[in-house]
């Protein structure tokens, strides 16, 4: 996996706002009044500019939730889109870490999921 974007992305400084699970769930790409967010390891990324996370996108399953487990397992199954990843294999934990790096080089960090313990 290449971590560097093809074109340089100017990112805002990371924010550390606390984002409730309820608010995050509204940021699933289906409501134009809300941004589209994906959380990984409790960190919330704004993916609004990427149609892949929108209602018809191939990665829509990740939008509006902490999808750490699914990303670590390279899974698009909705039931795997949950924050708990502590019991994943070392190989899957590395994949998850790679996804976190990939997102952090492309998308603005908006904050942390309220009550998250999966850092």
C-alpha cells in the first residue's frame, strides 16, 4: 500500500473535538446537512470529498462509524464495521495501522469518538 497521495494534500491541523457516536452515525453520507466521517481507532476523519464513502459509493459501509475492525480485516461486511480490533491477528493489526496512516495523509482529522478506548 502506498501511503503518499498522488497529488499533495493540504491538510488542516488535526482537531481534538469530542464527537459523539450519535453525531458520527449521522455523518454517513446520506444527509447533505452533515459531513461524511469515518473513524479509525477512535480518530474521526472527514471523507466528505470522496464519493466512495457516499450513499452509492463502494466504501459507504464505513461512513458514519468507527470501522476499525472491518478495515483491519479488509472487510466490507457491515457487521464488521465496529471499533473493537484488540483481538485481531498481528497481521490484521498491521493492515489497520496502514489504513490509519493512509487516511491521515489524505483526510482532515476532526476529532475523537466520545468514550473511545480503541486507540
